[in-house]
């Protein structure tokens, strides 16, 4: 077996794909989720920007396994893109997203227009301090306010549910957990493991931008993380030494330009003087056009 999840096991007992309903208005999706809850059924939500791949499908499958009504949202949220970022070029294919959602087990796809979500200039935003300030937030100053705002809005639209997020975007999971806790949203956040290509590259909608040589170089990110984890498991407790070891691995690939390699406390991304408890190793790098992210958890064994 592979050392990491690469795709879902086939669902037993059926090859046929259930019906999925596509809705585009807030009122329609609310009517579906309200009716489900009124009938005593649980609701699962998977929030995406579309161009779905096996990583998204694994979240939908997790929701399918645990909830009665599964809603996938497909919305490329302009608020979370900076002015110089790839909003207009972000890959889109709703027809394929609907098919993939159906195959993975979703009941409803909510695919609103920008006008449906933001009919007027947005005056109310959700901003999360501290956990947003480093790493992705440092290079993308408005990104997490955009994410937190759309997540709060989509969760308010879907209503009480279990919401499934990928560990692939670890900092995003930390931010979403704070939004849900701080705003008392009636939502249980479930973090799911990162789905990878067979060579270890984390699946991402942005992988389509990689040229062949860049694609071949990109698995260095997971190799760096595994090196970092092995150093911790071998007894290294200095975060700077672990970070340097990860950076040295990335430096072996000239096509991969490291942004950061970090070893931090897992739940709030705080710096640790000495590694202890649940640690998250994070890397981000530009590989040709896209910026790629990856991360890995390691629990420091007690002394
Ligand atoms: P996105 O469409 O990139 O905004 O991602 C939507 C959701 O899918 C987020 O919760 C991501 O963390 C999650 N996701 C993206 N890639 C993966 C992956 N390779 N494995 C698991 N979850 C993923």
C-alpha cells in the first residue's frame, strides 16, 4: 500500500452514480438543508473553489460516509485573491465538477454567481488575528480575511452541519476552526488527510499550471517534509535545525524556489523554542507559475 492516500477506494455495491442537484441561489440551498434538518437528517458541507480533483472527492466521500445530505459548494471567491493573483485565470469547469461531485456522493452542488454571493460591495468582513499573520498571510495580506468571510457566509447559508476541510491547507483549517469557535457557528469542523499523487505531490487545482520538468521537481516538497519529520523523530528538538534540514532538501531542486519551511505548534502555528507536543511542518514554494503548499504533522514523543 502507498504511504499516503492517493485516491478513494471504490464504494462497495454500486457502479451507478446517484443524482445530484445543482442549485445557484442561496434560497434554494437553504431550502434543501432546512428541509433535511427538519426531517431529522444531518448535513455535511464541502466548500471548494471548483476544478475538483480526487482531494476534493475524498472530502465529499468523508461527508457522504457520515452525513445524510451532502452539499458541495463551488465558488471561486474573488475576496480571497489579491490584485496580482490568478482570479481570472483560476481554472473552472462546472460541468465536470458536478459530475465529480455526483460520483463522490454529493446530493446538492451549490454554485452561486458572484452577484448572488456579493450583490453589493462587501462592507462586512471576518478578520482573524494572529493565526493569519504568518506564512500564507505574510505573502497574501488580504487572503485569509477573504477566506474567513466566505467560509462564515457559506456556513451561514448551509446552516448547522459538519464541514469537511483538507489538511492540505493547514493554516486555512486553523483559521476556519477559529472562525467557527469565535463566532459560535453551529458547525463541526472535520479535517481530512491530504490526498497525493503516487509520487507524493499533494493534489491541487493549481498543479495543472506545472510544466513537465516542474511537475517532476515538485515532489521535493514532500521529501523535505519527510526529512523534517524524520529529524524530529530522531530526536531533534530545535525548530531552526529542522527548518534548515527541510530547506536543504528543497534546495536540491533548482526549479523549486522556497518561500518558507517552518516547524511550528500545530494548532495555532506559534513558534516553539523547543519542539514539543503536536508540531506541524509547513512548506511553500514557487514552482514555475504556481505557488505550491504542503505540510505534515509530527507528534514529538515524550522524553
Ligand atoms: P480549494 O478548492 O482549493 O479551495 O479546496 C477546497 C477544499 O479541498 C479545501 O478544504 C482544501 O483543503 C481541500 N483540498 C484541496 N486539495 C486537497 C488534497 N490534495 N487533499 C485533501 N483535501 C484537499
